[in-house]
C-alpha cells in the first residue's frame, strides 16, 4: 500500500512537471535543475554563471531551501529576477512548488532559468520539476566516493560539475577515477572541473550551457531532450 501511495505522489508530480515544461516551452525559457549536497557550490556556480552570461542571456533564478532567504539575497545583488522557495522541512523541491514559483516570475523577460534545489544528494532525484537539464555538483572535499554511495543522481544527470578544484591538493579526490566511474554509470553526462573561487573551468561550463540551450528567441525551436 505504501508503495502505491508513493507511486501516486510521483505520478501526480510528473503531471505538474509536464505543465511546468509546457509553460517554460511557451515562453522559450530553458531550465536547469541544479542539485548537490549542502555546500558543494550550487549558489556559487549559479552566481559565476550569471556574471559570465549576463550580457548574452537573460537569467532568472528560483532558490530552494528548507528555510532562509540567504541565497536569494546573494542572487538579487546580480539584478536578475529571483524567487525563494522555503520548503519548510521538505528535503527537495517538487513540481507544484515550481509551478507556483513560475506563476510569479517574469518568464517573458528570461531565456535561462536556474532552479537551485535543496542541498541533498538523494531526494531531489525522485522529483521531476519540468526542467530541460539536470546538473549535479560534487565538490572535491566531499570525496570521490559519493558516486558509489548516491548513484541515482549521478545516473540521471546531464552534466556533472566537480567544484572546488582549487582544493584538490588538500584532498584525496581522484578526478580521473571519478571520471571513469561516471562513464560506467552514465554515458551521456558531461563532466566539468571548475573552481568558483579561482574561476578555473567556468568558461568550459558556460560554453556547455550556451550550447545545450535552444537557439535564440524568435527563430528558435526547443531542442529535444536527450
Ligand atoms: N575553495 C572553494 N570554495 C568554494 C568554491 N565554491 C564554493 N565555495 C565555498 O563553499 C561554500 C558553500 O558554497 P555555496 O555556493 O553556498 O554552496 P551551496 O551548494 O549553494 O550550499 P547550500 O545552498 O547551503 O546547499 C561557500 O563558503 C563558498 O564560498 C570553490 O570552487 N572553491
Ligand atoms: Mg545555495
């Protein structure tokens, strides 16, 4: 019975995610669902990406946290539309939360939407939001074993970002070994090595963001999902 209830919740979530998807399609907004454990660098990567792409793309951000507006305040300083969702205890965002957020965002004025999920390497993987791509960040100090311990998100990701590479000399994180493990689990995921502190690797990352987005508005058609 419990399993049936969980299935019902997930299928209701998927239906709302499809509605989000249709709304984003209508406004030609490309959405990235950014996930990681707490503190791996979701907000830092979003901020660095905004600073790099701001002149070329109109960016908006939905911030998901259990509580506080700390991340939304940081994004607001970049003068882009931002909306904070406080889940009040839930360890992930769901499609209904995003649906309400989208109703309150100026979608006509946006090309690219970052959705920062709640810091968690497990639950966000179960809930589709209507996003175009899933981005997973793992940071060097967390350890390269996370791919074995929390495989679902690594399996689902379209891009995996190893962040805080400036700290690699002080950790045992083996990037080559991690890269091999990722290939074994998920052939399609692109791997990026970045530091949001030194900005190393950020250009490779933002080049991918631009290339995976649809062509500019007016002439554009949505690219198929991988
Ligand atoms: N050394 C180093 N520190 C970083 C890097 N990226 C982020 N940080 C630091 O890591 C801490 C957490 O970064 P955030 O961007 O807030 O991480 P987050 O994933 O958004 O965290 P939550 O929203 O709390 O889950 C901050 O103190 C950042 O300054 C990096 O590339 N190198
Ligand atoms: Mg954050």
